[in-house]
C-alpha cells in the first residue's frame, strides 16, 4: 500500500508532466478563440465545436492553476482566450447560455439546462481572483443569481413543466448552487451566500438515504415516494461522492459535526455501494433496488467518478487519519492509474466497459475537458 505522501507525489507529477502539457499543447484555438475539447489520444481535434460548459471549466481551471499552483502568464492567456470567446458568443438574446457553438462562435445547440452558465460563472469569478478586474466579479455575481432563478423556475429556460411531473429536487442542482456559493463566499462572505449554503444543507438532507449512506439523484419536494419511477431509484456514485466533498468544503463556513460525519458516511456508503466487487471500479449509474436502469451505459467505468473519489478519500484521510480511507484511496488509485492514465501521450482516457477494457481512445469530448482530472490532481497533491 502506498503512503499518502507517495500518492500526493504521484498526483503532482501527473498534473505537471502529463495533464497540463497535453492541454497546453492541444486545447487552445488561437485562430477563433476558446479551447478545443474533442481531442483524440495524441491530441488531434476530431470535433471543432465548442461546448460552453467545458469552455467555462477550462477558464476556471487555468485561472485556478495560476492562482494557487504556478504564476504562469500563459495560463491566464489561455483563460482570457476562453473568456473572450464566451462573452462574445455564448450568450443568447435572453441572457442564457448555449450548450455548443461552431468553432467560429455561431450558435449550434441550446440545451435548456443551467450547467453551461454555472461553469462560465465560476470562470468569471476565478479570473477576477487572478486579475482583480471588478467587471468579472460583477458578471459572476449577476450570473449566480440568474442561475438560482433558472433552477427555481425551469420555464425561464423554455423547459415546460407538466402536471404529471412530480416536483423534485435534483442533486446536480443542489451541488452546483452549493459550489458557486462556496466560491463566492471565499471572496466575499456575504450573508446571502451563506443563506444559499444553508439551503443546500437542507436540500442535501432530502437526498440522503441514511440506511445506505448515499445521496439519491432525485428527491420529492413534498416527500412523495418516488421509488415507483426509475428516476426515484437512481444512484450516481460519482455525484454522491463529489457532493460529499463539496459538503466538507461548505462546512468550513458553517461548522457542524453531525454534517461532517454525514459527509464521511456518504463517502463510505457511496464507495461500498458503487464499487464493482467483481471487476473493480465505480459504476456510472445504478438502480438502488437492483432493477434495470433506463440508461444503457450504467455499468461502464468513467474517469470522473474515480477522480472525485481520489480527492474525497484523500480529504477524508487527511481529516480523520483513519487507515480505512487510505486503503480505499489506494484501491481507487490502482484502478485509475492502471485503466485511465495514458503513459505514452499523456492525460487520461475517459471510458472503459465494465470489465475495464478501454472503449474510447479520446482524451476529451463534449463532456470531458480540462477539469475533473487536473482539479483532482491539484486538490489532492496540495492537501
């Protein structure tokens, strides 16, 4: 079993010598602005469209690297390349954000979800942290409150609400509101952001299955039993683990020993329930009652739940010093570095089948960009 210090050194090395160089070389579109994310194994571009949530993530990640890792002006140059592209092209006439654009910025697809805007908001804020330019803090704050309104009223995004649809809370929405409030409160600890965090804590309670120690993806706002629907039995181990470490970060602003224990319970329950005991790795999706899922990709193994688990388990070990967390971290580490890490061309592969066989050679796409891997490597190596 590797020591915690040995693992931190590995993650720092992976970030510095593999992940960052791959994206520095292959991501920026110096002609049109923004960054390419659909990159093949060697970094070749196989889809030139720009996916807005990945543009925002790239801006955030390069700015965070500049702020806490290395004062490399090239990071800020690439971040500004993305910011300028977003500001010029990503926003529709109603102030909402497209999902994808053509390489020159023409609108391609509008998804009617908030997540593109979420990562643009975080990108604006982190660029403010790097440069002190007030207009980006203002953009970030304004967009934060718009996103909260869009989540509360989906019709503002042209998403119809039908009578037969139960009123539910989405764990993804709880997670993004908490994450944005945490970042804003770190810059300006206003009571309004703390209130949003308090709401997030109450909403997390709705999603918590205390018996299994996991977070369910959907929870009825009126307490209705949703288990007759697949959506009501839907468990995403990666999301559950990610929200648990968000919760640990949130509790720095409003300490609560019971909630801290809850976060640890969620990490443990999600690992125990979500880990494939036959072939190893974390499942993508699960039906908590063992019934069929609507998603045919449920059994595949994706890169991002494993990067989230690496940081969450490291955080738990650092917090408690308990051997259990280091053992679990080693288990996830061994699976991740034997299945996803590309030692020849750098970065991580994203997709394996249940047995661990690689299904795609790509390093990025419309969902995988410069975010989950570098964030986990950075956060864990700097704990």
